[in-house]
C-alpha cells in the first residue's frame, strides 16, 4: 500500500476541490463511508461550508436516519453482526427518498431523514428541493458494495487494530461486521478516494491500495 501523508485541513480542501469540479447540470451524490470510530460524519460536516462557499448548494444526510425500525433490526437479537451488516440500513428507503431524486432524471425533491432510531418512529421531516448542481453529502458505515448509486465515494479506513482500540466496549460486537466488509467489499479498492485515519491528526491518502 502506498500512502501520501496529508493534514486534516488539506483533506477537506482536496475533497472540496474534487466535489466542486463536478459538472453542475445535475446533482452530485457523495458518500463519506467509514465506521463510527473513523468519524465520517465529522468529515462530511467539515465539507459543507467550503462547498457552499464555492457556489454549490449542499444537503447533508446521515445514513443513521435511514435505519430500519427496531422490530426489524433486533428481530434476531440486539448484537448480531451479520444482521447489523445486512439488514440495519433501509437501503430501499435511502434510494427512494434521497439517491434516486438526486440522480439522473430525478426531481431534486428529497427527504433528509426517514426514521428516528432513538425514538423508533418516523422523523416526519419535510421534503427539500435541491437545485441542479447541488451536492449531497451522506455519511454512514458499510455503505459500499450495496449497489447504492453514489457519484463519488470516500472511504475512511482504520486498520483492524485501530478500529478495535477506538470502538467503545458496548459496540465491539459490530467488529466482525467490519472484518466481513474488508474481506467482501474491499473498500480501499472500491472507493473513489480512500483515506487512512489510524492517527486522526495525521491522515494519509491511499495512493495505491496494493
């Protein structure tokens, strides 16, 4: 694997330049993928204002707002890593309400959230109209390899050791799901841009996954 060390500030700058260089005739659907310990939401948040400052409308969405109801997520127990991997995310709802409306032939009318998993009920969020040229910044875990229609996929990568160290005890049951993700999806190769974040203050762009 070949890496290029880069500062966190330059990560944001380089990703922002990549995003705003995209054609403005349609929408750009950007996924920031990574386990919670890699903080993909923080990177997606950091991109919002720089992208807006360069003249692109931005809509910010989190995959955690498109989880299935608890009755489906916990049907086979609360700590099943295979169910976590395969069935927690409502991929149909995410495509229907977000990705398809912002894709080719879409209307631009999308729903920023669908399900409040903490309260286990619909969010009742209003629909939003995103103008052509707008950018979707979607963060989440285990997003790649599902056939979700992203235009740009960024993966934040943690080694197995770093992931284990930075995952809270109460969430360590999810670690086999991430091991399966590495084996089956190989996100370092699948993503358009991969960034190693074992040391959060000293990230590195993956130039060649090897």
